[in-house]
């Protein structure tokens, strides 16, 4: 889920105070619920690094793609958030050597 309504919600309430004669004063108040706690990755205990034997660019790239997808799947299955759904992204690029 992307950033949206689940990240901040507001409730507007009008309070009225009456006297015995029916006169009243009112105040409008807003109660805000915000979600700014990052997702919890504490259940992600398996190292996510990977190593494969060099088999040529095509095989290596496919191995890297499989590794990337496996990590995304793993994180989806283990990460959690207390108020909203999570989204897992990757900036995977086979040419991004370090």
C-alpha cells in the first residue's frame, strides 16, 4: 500500500456545553492519528547476501534476478507494520557493481 489515508486520519468532533436554559457554547476539536513508525524487520533473521559461481553473463544475471525476487518475497513474508500494509521495493540493477 502506498502513502495514503492509512498514514494519517483525523476525526472532527464538535463538543457542546449546555446550561439549564438551553444556551450552549461549542468547540470543534480534531483528533489526529498518525502512522510514522517504520516497518519491523526483526523477523528477518536470514542473511540476504548471496553468492553464485560465475557461469557467464546470462546465467549470472538470471541468478541475480532470482536472488532479488527471493529477497523481496522473503521480506514480504517477514516484515510487518503496526498500522498499514507494507511494500517492498528493490533498486536491483545487474550493472550496479560495487
